[in-house]
């Protein structure tokens, strides 16, 4: 069973003493962020001292971690699903901190991402003490789930002859129509490719406009 962002955040703070998860919310349509008091303090600010923006958040990321975090945020904004990242920041005082981000996208009725809600957790002490192994495992699993979706997008793109964006749209439409979780559908496709088996029945390969392609090799 997949853990929710709050459960992962609590696992991250286990054994870190006074560490408290800091909730946040990102409104995709307006590009506006809401930070809890804890998130402000993690970044070295007093609550309400600044207005958080995507540009400011990225500016505080460590240069070696910035592109990776920006990519993860962008993918979640476009594709939905979970956001899981461990990265370094420079806080307002110039000190390096290690933060974990665990979040989940919310979709509207058309399947578009409207908001991303979750938690920042300051795990600097944990990293230094090599703690929070269970939370790290959960984050790795989230990354693996996203990798499966990326593999399925590649398979659909190659077999059906569409762009990666169009392939993801087909996956999402099939997921919604058949009431199957996107990652479960992606796993079916990836497994079929690995086994050289026909495309899973009643999925994208059998739908109008796809040419009835299968994933058989």
C-alpha cells in the first residue's frame, strides 16, 4: 500500500528530536505558493517575511540539486502523481540545509493538475546521523513508480507513433476511462514489453486512432 505524504513526512521526522514537517500548497494555475510557519523557518525566514514564489524556491536550491528538483516539480505539475525529492538548500543566512519534499498532485475532473500539496522536512540532522532509512526507501519507491510511467510513455510513443506528450495523454485517458491507476497501467505495459507479450487487452493498443498496435516484439 502506498504511503501518503504525511506518513512519509512523519517517518522522516522520527528520531530527529524537534523536527516538524512543514506543510505547503502550490496552486498550479496561479503559480502561487502557501507556506506554513515551519517552511518559512526552514528557509531561514520569519513567517510572512517573504512571498514564496517558484523562482525564489529554485534560487535557494543548491546549484547541484536545482535542476533535479525543478524537473521533478515540472513533471508533477504536468503529469500528476507524487513528488519526492531530497535536496540541499542555502537558507536566508547562507547555511546549507538538507530538505525532503513529499507531495501529491490533485487533479480536476478533466485530469489536469490543479494543486500540489505536501510537506517540507528539514532532515539535515538525519542526513548527518545517517538516519531516516525507512523514509528514504519510501522516496526511492516513489522515484521508481515515476520511472515505470516514463518507460511506459516511451513504449507507447514508439509503438503507436506519437510524441511522448501524446503518449502520456493516451495513458492518462486510458487510465481514467478504465478506472485503472496510471502506475498500474504503466506496469502492465512495461511487463508486456519485457515479456514480448501482446498489448494488455482493452488498453491503448486496441483503441481507435492507435492502429490496433500491440507491444509484441
